[in-house]
């Protein structure tokens, strides 16, 4: 796994080659549009499906991989972390987009893109709500994404992670990503 801070704030990291290739291939060849799903609480109007975990024949392998990489992830971002609490698997439908926002009290997350026909559909981070300056635009690439930390640094400062995905998923396509929560110890 490659973990690289995007700037001096060290609360936003690019990640690549996160999971082993054998698991990546299982994820990429999953029939995503045929799995059972639900809308997430608070996102009922979004064009986003939350896939039911029991639908994945590789769920145990995924959970074991997360537990195995967690110490490396913690070392890479420079924070002690509590054990992972779970992963949401999202299928973003045609027309899905989300405006610029912060995740409020959510301590942190790792979002990995798995499937997208358009690399530009990755999350874009900004230095402010007005989007006056792009901080980093993540490309939508398999087994790559970001780690976002929203808890204060060692002196109590929190640089806000303004982000969004404002270019809608095009008709006839979809985007798949995993979203794993990150909490400090």
C-alpha cells in the first residue's frame, strides 16, 4: 500500500494499491447492478445504492484484509486508530453527484474507488467551501482513493476537508466505491 499526504496539513492522503490483487479481481468482477441494496439513512434521495454486505462471497476475505492493513494504515497517517468498524459499499447510479461539504463530526474515512468509466469522477477536495482553490482532485481508479482525517492534530487544529463529486455519473454507467470509517484511539 502506498500512502502519501497531499499537503502539509497531513489530514488528507492519497492511497494506491491498497488491497491484494486476488481480492481486487473478485471485487472488479462482482455483478454490482444485480446485488441487493438499500438507500442509506440521511441519503434517501441520493442516487446511491448501499449494497448489503451479505451479497459478497468475498466479504470474509475483505474483512480479514482490512484488519491486516489497519496497522500499516495507522503508521502511514501517523495516528493510532481503533479497529475498523465496517465498510459501506456504494454503487453511484447515473446522475449521482454530491456538492461540496465537510463530513461534520465523522472522525475520518478511507474511500477507495473500484469501478468508474470516467477517471474524473473521483472526489475533489478544496481549501474552502467557496471552491476558490482545489486542494487535490482524486482520480477514480481501481484500488486507489483517499484517507481523510477530521480529528484535530497534536496542537488541536483541524483543517476542514471540504470535498464533493460534482460531475454527475453519466447515463449508462455507474461508479463503485468502498467507504471505511476511521476512528482515533
